């Protein structure tokens, strides 16, 4: 039996234009089945768009936002969207919406906003960082 590994994931692509989110979700499930754990999933660049609770996927497809939220709840890890990339793309939580005088929050409640320092922590508190 192998020693359990703690992973952090970095996701950088848009969920609606590549299969990288699907691959990342499959990785999480496979890692959990093998007794490993996920420390965090950090969404960067266009990947932050997945945290927008107002997006509607193509008819007949499950929402990647909802799927990430369910996976994070099931395996108990945080979903973190880069704050700078999120704001640049019009994605905000309640606090950032008020701070920047936006019309409202659209960040799914399963996600939080944080800076790159949170991603840098992956090097300290995870055994491996995997990019998708």
C-alpha cells in the first residue's frame, strides 16, 4: 500500500472550450478512491469562469460549476478562484461587488476568491501540484 498523497490542482482553461475540467474532476475522484486527498483546487486565467453561478451550460449537459461544487463538498476541499482574473472577467462575490460598486455578486457560493498567495501555499502544504 502506498502512502497517501496530498494534491493541489491548478486549473487554467475555460470549462466550455476544453476537456481539462473534466479531466481534473476525474483525477479528484481517482485520487480519492486510492486514499489520497485534495488540499485545494485553484482556478486561474479563463478557468475562473467556471465559478459564475449565472452561466448556463449547453442543453443536456451538466453545469461544470455545479459539478465542481458537488465534488468539493463530497471530498471536503476548497474551490478558489483567482481574484484578479475573476474581477477582470466580471466575476465577484458580495464583498468585491460592493467594493467595486458592481451590480451584484455572481460567484457561486461553493467558490471563494483569493490571490496568487493562496496558490503559492500549495508548494508548502501539498505533496504535489497538478495542472490541468
